[in-house]
C-alpha cells in the first residue's frame, strides 16, 4: 500500500479487499441515549464487528431520514448534541481507537454555521476521516470538497436508483473514500429491498468509478446485508441500530442490543 494512502477509509477498504471481506458500516446518532453514551456505543460497534462508523450529526430537520432516525435526532438534540459536540466525541473516541474510520453524516446548515474551513480544520484535528453531507448537491460541493481534500479527508456522496448516468459521472468526479448507494426510493428505514435493482444499479455506477460501493437504506439484519453486499463492497446499517438505542431501558441495554445486532450482521457478511 502506498505511503500516501494515510486516510483510514482508504486503508480499511484496501485491507478488506485484500482479505476478501465485505465492509460493515454502522450508523448511530451522536448524543442519542445521552452524550456520555455515544463513545462507549462507538467502541461497542467496533468490538462487535463494524468496519466503519457513520456518526450522525443531529439536526432539527433531517429530511432524508425516516421516522426512526428522525426520533434519534430529536432525542440527541434534547441531550444538547451539536456539531461541535460530535467533534469532541470523535476526539474522545480516538483516545482508544486510532484505526476505525469515522465519517460525520449530517446536513449542510451546521457546517455553514460553523464555517466550512473551520469545520474542515476541526474535523481533521478531531480525527474524523470523512463527511457525508446529505443535502449538499454536487453543483455546490466544490468548495467543501477542496477543503476536505486538502486535509486528507474524504467526501462521501449518495447515489440513488433514480440518479441519471450523467449525474453519476459528475458526482463520481467529486467523490472519494466510497460511494453510498441508496437502495430504495424514499427515506431511511422504508420499503423492501429489490436485489435485482441493486445489482443493476451497482453495475451502472461501476462504469463511472473504481471507489468501493456500499449499500444502505433497508438493511435490517444479516440476510439483507449479505444480499446487498453480494454485488457491492459493503452494507450500511442504521435505522435498526437507532431503533434499538431508542427502545433500550438504559445505556447498558443499548450496548447489549447493538452488540447483538451488529454481531449477527457481521457473521452473515463473513459467512
């Protein structure tokens, strides 16, 4: 591996490819269940088999999310979670884990409020590896893309079943780290997977990029994760974890539930 390949996302996918394994990307909302519970949950995700962590940045209008993750954002905001708090949590996570990639997944407004350059500096300083800004269109992503790239951070983009070839090509020119393919039309946690649609669209995307392709939305268990990863490079799991955290009686129960869910999916992916 090139010495220049220092970003944790790149290193992790290179290692997974060398080992012939699929990536398990897990999503939780920072501050859901309490700010003090987030870092222990992140460590539990890794211990149970997560390869990359998407840390949701709480936002008052998470328009791409279904009701489960919307409620996770609401709970986190009640605990006073914010973009700055997220960065502090990542820095705390890095005290024990120097290897697991962490991507901040959120919306453009908090970044704009902080200032894009200040955000990029703070993210790099905290040990963040990339950002996925749900509502930042490719046409407006150039300045943030440049700032992140200058700090060796990756900019993750979403593609959907309805994304045109022309748009895939333009997004692929900006994307780095990996591409997040949204397997369903609609919001997180909605609908049912169509394996043939996933296969066809991943093949279409591969015409425009050599980046790893991870599939999310609608991945609820080991069977669905394995199904989508047959043609992709990994599965993204979110709503089922956020639901478990929301239903847990306390922090210990949340960790136990997350451990069981992630462990089952990891086993299925490795089978």
